[in-house]
C-alpha cells in the first residue's frame, strides 16, 4: 500500500487541529506501511547527533494579534500564507470548506465547499485541489476554476515506514531513515537539500536529501514548516498528561547555527498548525479555533 504525501500530512494536520485528533497519531501511524518492489533498503543509521538545548530567552514571537476569532461554528483551522503574503487560506473543523481572510485581519470568506485537507497554494497564488487521474484542479481566489493540471513528481515519500528521496525523477530512491521508528510526513525544503520527517514514537528529524550524513534529531514535535530560504524550520512542541494536550509551544531550529529556540515560552496559547510568511518573518497559527499572526524577533 502506498500512502501519498497529502494523506500523510492529514495525519499531523488533523491531530494539531483538535486535541482529540492529536491523540490518534500513534494509532494512525501504525497503519501507515507498505512495500514497493525495487526500492533499495540501505542501512541508514539512527540520528546520533545530540538534540540541541532549547533556548527560551533569545528569540520570541512578538506582536501576536488576532486575524479572525473563533465562532459558534467551531472556529478556523490550518492557516496557510498565500505566496504574496496578503491572505491566509483557512478551513473549518473536519476540513469543511476553503476560506480566505486578509492577513491584516477581517472576515473569513468561504470560496469553496470542497474538503480542504488536501488544499494548498499553487506557485502562482491560486488554490490547488486533487482531481482524478493524477491531476489537480486549480481555483481562482473567488472559487471559480482556473485550470486542470498534472500533479508534480513526488520527491520525498514514505514506504514501509521509512522515508525515501527521489529528487531527480527516475533516479533510484534513497532511504534517509532507518527502521527504528515509524516515520511519516516528510517535507523537502525549498532548496531541495534537506528533508524533515517525523517519527511516530520519537519526534522530528532533519536529514540531507542525499543521505550523505546522519539525521539530526530535534526531540518531540510535529507540524513542521520550512522557511522560504530553507535556513530554518518552525514546528509545534506539545506536552500532554497522557490524555490531552496541556501545553503547546512554537519552536524554531536554525540549520546554520544548529540552535533551537522556544519562541512562545511566555505564551499561554495552545499553538497549532504554523505557517511562515513568504519573507520568513511572520508566523500564522491556530489556537482554540482563533487564527493569529506574530513576528519572529
């Protein structure tokens, strides 16, 4: 069985959107497996690099403000910056509908009734949804259809609970994880040099797409988003009491300095689903159905 990229992302998105779904991660992760004949199975060592210490004072998320408030319909989830940074794409609980709201704040406008868990921004600033026969449907920002186009080659993927890269179409896939955990949600950075992925039992890893060195383990976390220049990632670090999430912070890891920062150590918000602006300076996120933006300082 092959699990596509968007289905794997749905696991993390769903969990982060609502507490009851987050607690399903391990159960769903156990389901994700498959074998594809012909895939190589090189021995890739587990991450041996020590997790960096967390700096909770040097960097902060400041000027946090509401973009759109939660309402009687359950609020909004999964904000995603448009390529021009002027709008956020949102959805409702259960991924019911696609909404747009100005980044500066205002009323969220529903533009489509489509289920949104596979919705994403296209490179030209329109909205992409899956369509039959390996196609995707492109919507204008008013919800009308712009075109149908082929799905791009998937450059990172999971098979048999391992992460593989195939940066060049037709090349032999390269394993960048081992079998020490069940790995999901791989994301190739914008410069196609590094890959982030998540171990169901362990946490977040970063590895070169070429598998030229061992992954770096960052500890527990989920919902990774890459900076546009590939210089850092931000992700959610949550703590639970065995039944529900009781604390959730936004972490930043810089690849050049190898430093790890807690950006929201002084915040009481239960942060989920971060998204970075095109300049990498602003973060949009959801907390209890309200959408916020803040600036990394």
